[in-house]
């Protein structure tokens, strides 16, 4: 994996006294620890309480498709999955839409030994929680995502969502969070509500409608986009799905990495535009 645009500092080699190692820009893969340092969430200023930071991680084909046959895996690669795992390991919670849970067969996030010490030092649990966004609560609450997580799964829904389905979610062990007065979820309320549950390092993996809602609400702070060197044609949605913005919203490039033709980019909203 080669760095193409390096605006951030990187841990200096050697990492072991007496053993010289080339920096990750040389011909060797980045270690999980190096990737975790490169993708670390912004640190709160001294004395300030941490603010929620919503990061998205998505993959797209060269012709703009967010999936192939309803799943993202055909567009992915080993390097993409390494970064996927690192971003999850850094997060307090993974926010995902109900349709993505159904299509991708979501399971609970798992504990990874390589990141255990980092998470403990950051005051995090053994693995990120998963927060599922759903208005209808048409979910199978007997799945391991709800019955066997290391950290209880959250269900984000509206106060007017079907009461029997809310009860079923709670009986399965999920934490139901109301993020809207009607049946649906108000994306603008999600970061603050999750912060109230102790989750400020937020990661969303879509799908496109959920990500479009976050972007339209002005709460999408960062986008980690993998550009896959594959084309699909067909009618797959883009990574953001929803009404167009009146004026295009600008993001600034933080970094770009490349491996085997896959481009791993990282963008954030300009500082003057970031949610207060």
C-alpha cells in the first residue's frame, strides 16, 4: 500500500529498538497499528468534552456503483477489507441502515486482539456497538446481531414506530433509541443521541439512502471512499442516494493510498463548515 498524498504525520521507524524498518511508503504493507494511527479520529482539545464525529466508509466502482447484485463485496479487495477492519476497530459504534443489515448479513462486531490495548487506552469497550436505523423495524431479532453481541446492539427508530416491534427489539436485548417523533429517524439527531449513550467516534457503512440522509442533514464529517478498479454498469445506486443538493457540498482531501489499483481516499468537510 503506497501513500500518494501524505498530509498527516506518521509514526517514525524503527518501531523496535535496534531493528530498522522501512516506512510504510516503501514496498511493504502498512501494519494494522500504522493504519490505525493514520485513520485516527480527531482528538478533542484539552479540557473539552469529545464531540461526535461521523465518518462514513464506502466503496464504489469506477462507474459509480455502490454495490453489485445488492452487495459491496464484489467491489472490494483484501486491502479494502483491512481498512474496513481498522475503521471498525477505531469506532465506538457502527451505524447502518436496516436494508444493508438484511442484504449484507450483518453480524455483531468482533473483538480483535491487535486493537485491544488501543481500545482499552481510549476507554472503549472490546468491540464497537452496531446501531441499526429502521422505521418499520422489519428485522429478524433472533439473529446473532441482536442476541449475541459483545456490546448491546442499538436500534434507532421513531417514537411512532410499531410498538410491538419495539418490544420485540428490547426482548432480544437491543437498546431502542427514539431519533424522531414520527415512525422514521431524523438523521440530524443521530450523532447527538449516540453521544448521549457514550458513543462519539461514529462510523456509518451505509447504505446509500442512510448516507444521503446524513449528508443532507449536514452531519457527515468525513468520507472514507474506496474507488474500485472495476466497472459494473446496471442500475446500482451511487454511494449517496436521495434528493440532490441545491449547491454541491465541498469536502477536502485528507489522504489517498493505493494498492493493486484500488484507491483509498479520505475526505472531510472543511473546518469552517463542520457541525458546531
